[in-house]
C-alpha cells in the first residue's frame, strides 16, 4: 500500500520518545494527519520538521494511533512480516532445541507490534492486538505454514486489549485441526488444549522462574498461591519438595493441576479450590506455617487509574504471605501488571517485611523467559517482575 499521501505529523513537544525509538504514537502526540487513512492502513510518520520517522499501522479509534514497524524505508508487506517471524523463530529454536513449547513472536519486542504467536508442539496460537496486524492475519498464517508447517493454527483473540482497537473478541481454528497435546517443560509434562485455558493455553513467560524457584524447594513444605494448572507447584514437587499445596479460586484450574500431577506421578503435590487471601488468613489463624510460599497472581490492574488499589493489594498479599512463612523461609513472588513498575512492586514487598518484622535477603530478581524479550526503549515490554527472597 502506498503511504506517500498518508502521513501523520508529530507535535514538536511530544515527539521525543518516538524519535528515540519507541514504536507507539499516541493520539495526543499528533499535530496533523494527511491523506485520510483508515483503520489498519499504513502511514508515514514524520517529525514536526516533516522528516520521515517510519512506517506504521494507523488506527483513528485507538489511543495508540500509530504502531511503527519500519524506520529504514523498507516496504512493509507480507515479505517483511515473514522475514521477522523467521528471525524470531530462529532465536526460539536456539533457546529450546528439544522442547517445542515457547513464544514464537512477542509483539513489539520482535518488531511486529500487536502480534503474539505461541507454539505448543504442532499447534500455533495467534493473537492480533492491533487493527493493522488483524487485517494481515491471512498473510501471517501463510508465513507460519511455510516456516513451521503446523497441524493447526488457532486464533485466541479474547484479550480486552482488542476492544481498545475496536476489534471483536473471538477464538476459532484458522487453519487445520486442533486437539489436546502434552508439552514438556523442564522435564515436566502438561496437558494443553490450545483453544482453551488462559492466554493462549499456558503461561510460557514463567518457564525459567519456575525452574529457579524449584531450586529452593528441596525438602521444604511449599505453598503455591494462584497455582493455575500447577506450573510452580509441580516444578517444586519434581525438584524434591517435602510437600506442596496449591491454591486457586478456579475449579477448572485445580482440576487441571490435579490431572498434571497424576500425569507426572507426583502425589506429593495436592491442590485445593479457595480464595487465596481468605486461605492465607485462615492458615495464619491456625498457626500453620510453610518453608516456602510462591505468589503468582493474575494482574491486579489493567489500567493506570487502578494502580493505587493494586499497590495496596500487593502489600496486603505480601503481608499475609510473610505471616504464614517460617523464619528463614523462602518467598517467591511475581507481578504481571505492567502498570506496576519494578520499584513499586519491590516497595510492596519491603513494606510488608517492615510491617511483619522480617529481614529480607534478595536471592533473585528477574523478568520473563527469554522467549519473551524486552526492548530497552519500550519499558512496557518489561511487564513481568519476579523476585525470590529469604525472610528472617
């Protein structure tokens, strides 16, 4: 598509971040628009001095009005999208030469803004979170069939982020067929149905964090809060924990976790359906204590307006966890809320330690698995925070 007559001009006082490499242009950063581009069209983004910045997807209905894909003048077409998927896949195949469950494309961090692709053996799950990428879904599927030759490609477009682009929420099989499959991660098998479950079927971003936390679990009594389908819990049991109790408010998640425990022959891992906050209060009242507590809650906020409430939620959660943790116990805790910055998340941990009279040793602090890369110029890509502490 010719972008020459479709231009978006930036405001002089609002262009700094975009010129430094951030791919998003917000609607309030735009001085003017030429050529009447429609949603999903390619436009040329130019500086306040009319110097070309890059080629972007445009959406007049979104707060993120432009998502820049290319800054060198190279055509943005099916060939470019295929090249970037091929480059992203090469990295994952180097990272995981034996296992076949990983994120193939991680949106902006793989220079394909608004595109998520996850692999579960012979199946691929695709999310298109921008209008421009959604229009190019057939070309994306063509590239995936050429590169990977999957048995099935599934659209998992249920993310609320699509509503911000005025895109419908939907899931369906786009190509081929789909069935349940067993993935192996860190020596542990999990039964996955790519058209069901959270996100695209499984939380791939915590892969390395589960393995790291498991190193501290040997011989310990472990409590895994918000256990989902047993990722952290089974890693702990597999590593030699004395016992593991997983808690989740979802009956479906608990059933899946129990199934996965049986699948791996790990009877020491048990799972119960309950509200985590209420269960922690009950455990404290009963004077039950654990050697290790793992916290991996869902996002506490999806918008800036709820950040203060989310911060309080994390402080309360960490306070309860430290009260249920034995002296010298291990706390492993995560936040996937990108609106909660690392310093704010750490502050919630430190305030809870102060309130409960605990002294902390930081043993690890990291983000998502390397198949979920980040861009230094785009802090939004560094959404996951994960810390391991010893609490005295």
